[in-house]
């Protein structure tokens, strides 16, 4: 029982960066733009957020910086694909390569300047990131640990996912966004400013991805900078968008399931299932591939795939 | 309409009427002066003048590429004119975006519907409106109120992807009315409707006219121009040629103005002797991918030296029927007998070798049959390269064929190697049809060969088909325009929801009768026969 609770708590922790990445990418894809640069945007967010945290020792500032960095990298993507109508896949892949390279470069550059040879976040900020404790609630048996023991990131992520779900399904801005992703020509004819809607939501999505990135750099490795700290999570997030059927609410479930897969190796003793560790490392990617296969075979039910996903929109095209 | 109209930014008829009384009859809803628009080297609109009054229906007539749609796109803010002035209600305006157009009370109903398929009607209608999102019930009430005023029928909760073409058009009309449009522009609204649906649309338009709306309708069909409009403005090659009162005109005169020279509007129907059956379809059933029946147990035959017209609302199974005969779609039941040999189960290339040829012109015109980015030569090769021996392709015969088609059919193209997507719609269709005819088939199936073509090009296509008929080819012609079907075909078969609702002699039937059968009513004579039996 105890180990199960520990496992679930760890799963939520491991799923949180995926949650940010997935929700960010859902907002992006709902504009009809497939941004394969999630990994890159998360890496840039991870790097900038970590460095701001390292120098200012301020948790809130670090998160804001990571969101701003993610938003900026999404802006690059938006300028290229929305305004200059570059190929979305190529642009996204390039952003990923650029983002990882940028983060590693800055990381090593600053690392080399430190006398100790390691980059470790100051005490103040690591304390702020630790699990919360609400007196009276966090002490409750089982529930306390399962619901009220996480890092603030987890709650921020869930709140963002819920707000996104409400935004998409119950507001006019969300309706406009969905219309742009489904049929930009129709949205344009209805007087929606297609370009502006695309920019705003792509940038917003990037900001959310950026926060997911800073979780990777600040929490996963216990506050120590290492290179490639996002490590492929961005790619899983892209696949999770399909798993979640483009719905932020499902993204919460999906990312925690994948979080569980990632931490499974620590909770299944070798004596029970004698698989090599590498098998567990492979598992999320294997399941991702399976999800893609299954979801492409699924025919029944409403598939929320935006009809104009991947197609750039040019009003005067003849 | 309740208090709704007070939200509207622009004049209603009552108000317009007052101003009209003050200023005399000079007030136009829209007045365009010397509008010019160029795309690169091409002058799409050359100093065009056009005007419409409130409470008037103006028809805009012109051949393909005469600049009708370009002009209307400028009024709805999608393009910007290079020069010229636009006046709305007497005031000069600049329309920079669809929002501007909407605020000026201009609503455009596009030829290809601008609807989000994944939304219900209601969401499509409120799309782009300002302010907070209301409760669905409130919106739904408002929509119902507007539809009652104009006699429209709609289910606000229904998803667009589940709607028929006519329902979708209703949503389009409601969309602009909901936003307070009183100047409506309809771009070829009847292209996809049955005669009954067209008549209903016209009733709606007349009602709008009564309420004081200014309406511009673009259409190719002269009968409709004569039926609905008050005045006609004719465009030719980007210039406005003339504006005439409809009552002083007939189809012949309008055609002359549009084409620039007298054109015969007769379609000949040569009668061929000894028409023996060459292709017999027996109890054919074809399923769609979702398991429902696209073609439901139909039987008919096609004879040598005749044109069998096929009428039906779009999506009644025409496409599946073509594909099943051509061997592209498997049939679940029945047989297609060609000279008493079953074609079902044979591959498309085997069927082509037997002499059954199909040319299907889909809505996007290029989708089936031609490769858009290849030149004419390569497109000719598509059908013949397998016959060549060895691994190499001989391009010479194909190039010669392409050259001969250009001469014979008057295809306008810079050269045989120019990608066909750069040709205009009419020329693309000539390439496709020409290639099919050149393979000298004994059965020619052609679907929508005149889709989107202007009068001149259409008549070239009809002549081509008649020429084949005279060579004793059996032609199956799937068409949209009932007037043409009636004149061109020997017999007309009507499809509705995958079933045949009747096969009639084209010389003896009427448009109304075909229209009734298209909506599912079996031919009255059949019923009488049944009653007698």
C-alpha cells in the first residue's frame, strides 16, 4: 500500500512536465499549426528559467522567465510559419534542434564560469519548489499524500489545464480558436482575425511548454544543471496530444499515465520482473508508438483533430 | 426580429426609404466606380462600374474568368482593389477586411461554403460576433426568430457535417443575416441545388428583397437570371459591358452580351439507329467505407449510340456508381455485364482495355484523372505507358497526342509541358475528356464534365459527347444542370440516396418531374402502372 502511494505520487511528479507540454501543444495545434518544436521550446524554457533562478534565487521569477522564453521561441515559430508560411514540420524540427543546442550551450558556458564546476540552485529556491504542506490537510492519511503533497508546479499545471479546457469549450475566444484550426477560410470570412488568433495561441502554447521545461531542469535532477535535461519529454507530449484527443482535461490523465510509465522501473523490483532497466526506459516511447497506431485505427466517435492542422493559410490564394 | 435590428450598424429599409424619398432615387446600396484589380500580369477587373439599390436583386453575369468573383471578393474585404471607389449607402468606404464588410452590412455567401464542419449550425452562425458568449438557448431563440422572418428552416443544434447541401446554404444565409447584413452577395448559390431547392431559395431571396435588402447574385444559368433578377450587369474579360433591365431581355440577348457574339443555345440530339445494349448493370450494391449503402440494388443498361443522362442531388451515389463500373470500388452484390461478360472483380486496367473509359470531374476539378503538377504529355502517358515495351518510356507519341488535342479541342496552354494545374478549369477538363476520348472507348462514362465551365466551353464539351455518340459509343453523362440533361440525353436515369427513382425518356419528361424524382418520389407513371397491375 505504502509503495503504491509512493508510486502514484512519483507518477504525478514525473507526469507534470508532460502535462505542460501537452496542454501547450494542444493550444498550438488548435490553431491548425503543428509545432514539432515542443522539445526545443521546453529546452529553452528549462535553460532560461534555471539560470534566472540560479542568479536571482526567486522561484516566481524563474517560472515567469521560463514562460517568457518558451513564448519567445514559439514566436520564432509563429513568425516563420504564420507570416512567412514556412513548412510547419521543418520549422518545428529546426526549433527542436536549435532549442536543445541553445540550452546545452548556455548551460556549459555558465557551468565553466563557476568555481565548483557544478551548477546548483540556491537553497531558497529549492525550498520553494518542494512539496507543499497545508496544515490539517497534508497530514491526512493517504489523501494527504496523494492530493496535498506536491510541488507547486503540479497544481499550476492542473490549473492551467482546467483553464485551457474552459477556454476552449466555453468562451467565444475558444470558439474562434477552434474555427481557425478547423477552417481558417470560414473563420476569416466570419471576420475573425486569423493571424492574430494564431499568433496569440501559438505564443501562449509556447509559454506553457516553457514552464514544463523549467520543471525538467529544476526538479527532476534535484536542482543541479545537467545537459539534455528535457530528454525527449517534448516528443512524448506531442504524441500525448493525440492520446488526449486534443482535450486539455484528458491531457491531465494522459500525462500522469505516462508519468507512471516513466517511474515504473523504480517500483518494480528486479526479483519480480527480471527486465533490464533499459526496457523501462523504452516503455513510454513504445506506448507512444502504440497510442499512435491505435488512435489512427480508431474510427468511431468524434475525433477532435483540427481539420486544417499542418496547412498554412493564405487569404488570397487562388 | 424584436429589438435585434437596433443593434445593426446600417440602414434598414424603412430608414433607407426615408433617405430615398429625400434624395430621390439616386441612393444606391452599393456603388462601385472604376474598380481595378490585377493579379501579377493578369488584369482581373478593369475599371468596373456596378450599382445596386435597396430592395433590388441584381444578377452579375459573365463567363469563367470574367472577374465576377474577384469583384465580389473586393466587396467582402477579401481582396483590396488597386484603384477605384466603393460607395455604400452613398458614403465612400474602404473595405479592408471581412470585418469591415460586415460592419457595413455586407454579407457574402461563397460558392464553396465557408462553414466549420465540426461545429453545430449555431456555432457557425455566431462565429465572429462580438461580445460575451450567450447561453445556447438564447442564441437558438434569436436564430429561430430570424429564420421565421425570412421563411428559413433550420435546426440550430445540428452539426454541419451531417447536413445536406441545401441545409448548409441555409446556415450560410443565416450567418450573414444574424450579423445584420442587408447587402447580400451570393456566388453561384444554385450550382448544387435541385430545382425545388432553387425555387425555395428564390422565394427566400424575394422575401429579403421585400424587406429591403440589396441582393447581388452571381450565376451561369440564364433561366435563373431571368427568373429572379431585376437588373443584370454583364462582365466580359474583366470589363463591365452593360447593365440592362431583366424585363427587356431574353436568354439569347444575355448570351450575346456575355460572349460578345451571337451563340446558338441549341444542343443537338442526333438520334442513332440500332441501339443495342452494350453495358448492363444488374442488382448492383456498393457499400461505403462506413458500411452504409452508397448504391442500393440498382439495375439499368446503357446502349450503343445513346447518351444516358444521370440526374441526382450531389452525393446520391453518382461517384460510387462510376467507381464501381470502372473497377475502383468493390461491389458487394450484383453484376456489371459488358457484352455479357462480368466486369466486377476485374482490375481497372483490364476494364480500360475492354474499352470502358471513365472521366470524373470532381469538385476540385483536378482530383481524379489528371496529375496537376505534370504537363499534358505526361498526363497522356498515364493511360498508355503500360503498353510500351521495355523499361523506357517513349514520350513522342504522347506528345503528338497532346499536340493534336490542343489543335482539335482548342486547348489554351503555353505548351505541352506546362503543368495542367496552371491551365484554366475549362482547359483542364478538355484535357481530361480529350484523353479519354482518344483511347476510343466503347463506353464513355463522364461525370460533371462541364462543372464550373462557362457557356462557350460547355457547348464544346456537349459537341464532343455528341460526336462520340455518333460513333456509336455508349455515353453515360452524369450532370448537374437539368436543362442540359433534358436536351442532351436520350434517356435520363434519376438517382436518389443510391436508388434509381426512375428512368425516363428525355424528350417526354419535364424538369419538374425529374426534380421530384431527385427528392425520392418515384415516377408518377410507374405508380399508375402499379395501381393498374
